[in-house]
């Protein structure tokens, strides 16, 4: 008995949940027939349907509210139109400038070395311990103009805008130059990250300028 | 009803606005402002907030017009207006105002037979000002998400698909929000039926 009561209750709910779609003619034929059969048999749901339909008709007939005054955009309201997008672009340019500086530094350093730098060393070639020591020494030498991990940014950023300086540490996660990764020059990693950051910021800038809000 | 591809004249105005012609943009805004304002008013509930949202929306629309990629310009503007309304409502939430309707618990009460007058033509509301006010309050009592879908569907006449596009939500979300919103408005009216005496005959 309770099972049938429950089934009936489920059917009420099923129909109630579909009355809005039924009103808009958005039910599949099978569902529509099921709703219509239930509405013929159930006075409560039929009443609910009637009041719902009436409510929606009343909503649709609400008199339009006209704009009380003309809403126009004045030139001074949009005079600084490119501003909101400008921050990302400035940061992107700062990164690009930093990238050029680092590339230049990299070029100078690798030109100074007759033997290819550690980053150039093919990873597959076995190296004796002495050779590895030599390579590390060379790497340390190559890194010598950069005193410590953090000030690497300091090389490029003073030329950039102050806003970019705040942005950079969050965007660029630089492994310390002394990290034991002989096949990867930290400079290369930095170049890669700067390039990635600049592209990302330009994309963000474009997205922001095209987004309506 | 709400969607239509732009006419050649409108396309010309949009192109001009994209290249920074503010006059062209204002001409476009003028064409749609009544419909947009009605949307904003029904979502925000009062004229001051609706006007604020409209002004913000139009400025945002001009600044972002390069992001318009064809289709219905009105639908694109509607999206910006609803976004502005969302922002305004969010700001308002940060400084909450006591609202009796927000605290209102829907209670349909005992089943009462009502004779519902046929809703026909614009003159329906001529003698039923209080019903229009009650409906407006009912709309305001809805949660924001449901309110916006209801306004776009039953006030502005957008299709489910258009609303899904405007609000960037799945079609199923539009259907369920609209269904719940309509039910709640209906229940609100029934719970306030004493205010409807004279509008709806109770028997």
C-alpha cells in the first residue's frame, strides 16, 4: 500500500517538475502524454498547472518599463578606455625586455666560452668525475655575474615598470642557479619562463580587452 | 523574438563603433535602451539601481565592443547588462539591506478556489496596478540566478538556448532555474492572495 502511495507521490513530483517545460512545449511526445494523462486524473496537479500557466501569462503581459532618460556614453566616460587592459600589456613588455637582456647576457657568456657551455653538453655523453667537476666549475664561472638566485630578476627589472616588478616573482618560479641540473642552464630556464610569461600576459591582455566586462 | 541577426544599417553602426565611433555606439544604445532598461529594472527592482547598472553596462559595452563576434547585438548587450546587474547585486550583498521579502517563507495556505481572469492584452493591467506591483515584488523575492532567467524568459522573451548563451550556463540549468522561478512566483502570488482581492475573485 505504502509502495503505491509512494509511487503516486513520485508521479506528482515528476509532473510538477515538468509543468514549466510543458508550458513552453519543450517536452518529448512521450513525456507530454504522461503529463497530460496525469493532469486529467489529478485535480491538485491540474490546479497547480492552471495557476502556473496563469502566472506566466501575467508575467508576460507585464507592461514594459521604459528607460526614464536616454542612456548615452559620454566621451569622458570612456576616455581612458585602454587603461584596464594596459597593465597586462605593460607587464608583458617588461618581461619581453627582461628576456632580451637575459638572451644578451647568455650570448655574451657563451661567446666567452670557446668550449660549449654546460647547457650545450649532450646529456648522453658519459662524463668522468673530473670532467663533471670541470663543467660545474665552468658553470659557476658562467653564473658569476649573478651573485645569488633572487637578484637574477634584478638584472632586468630596473628597466621595467614598477608594476611588473611586483608581478614577476609570482609568475616566474626560478630554480636556484646552483641547483644540480648540469644539463639545464638556469639561464635557459629563465629565458623559457620569461618567454612563456610574456606570451601568457599578452594573451591575458587580449582576453581582457575583448571581454565585455 | 529577442534574437535577430543585425540589419545592414546596424552592421554599419557596429563596425563604426568598433573603430571607436562613440556616436555610432550611442545610436545603437538608443535603439535598445528601453528593452535593456526593462531587463535591468526587473532584475534590480528599483530605478536607481537599474540606471546604475545600465550606465555601467553601456560603458563596458563600448569598451568591449571588439569582443562582439556577430549574431544578435541585442543578445550581446543583454549579456553585458545582466553581468552589470550581477556586479551591482554583489556589491549590494556586501552591504546587506534588510528585506522582508527575502525573509518571506512561501506558505500557500489552504487550498482556496480562485477564479483567474483571462490575461488578455495590454489593458489587463490598466485596472490591476496592484497585481503588476505584486508580480514585481514576487520577481524580487527570487534568488538572483532564478530571477535573471525568469526575466530573460518571461519578460524579455528569450528562448532557452538564447538564455544559455547569454548567461553561459548549460541548457539544463536554464530549464531548472526557470521552472523553480515560475513556481516560486506562483506561490508568492497565492500566498499574497489577500492583496489580489478585486483582481482575482476568490470563491
